[in-house]
C-alpha cells in the first residue's frame, strides 16, 4: 500500500510540475489553480509512505505555483 501511495504521489507531482511549467508562461497562469488542487491530492497521497519524495515534490511545486499566482495577481 505504501509503495502504491508513493508511486501515485510522485506521478501527480511530475504532472503538476509539467502543468506549472506551462502555467508560468504569460496568459496561462489560470492553470495554476488546477495545479494547486492536484498538488493537494499529491500531498495527501505522499503523507502515507515512509519515503517522502512524493510529498516533497508536491510541496515544492505548490510553493512555486503559489508564488507565481501571487506575483501575477491571482492570489490577493
């Protein structure tokens, strides 16, 4: 069960990373809201396994997405 949760969390983290790279482009920042919600799901799955690599990826991507939204005026 732990290996499955870790695998799902890492996959979600990599997907969110790709979405964040797309969301950094001008005009596509609204996609970061979806990225943040998926990162939350990844954090939930990443909290269960002993190795926290998925949790770390999702938290790092969420921080970058929040900073981009903050700088772009998406979070007031």
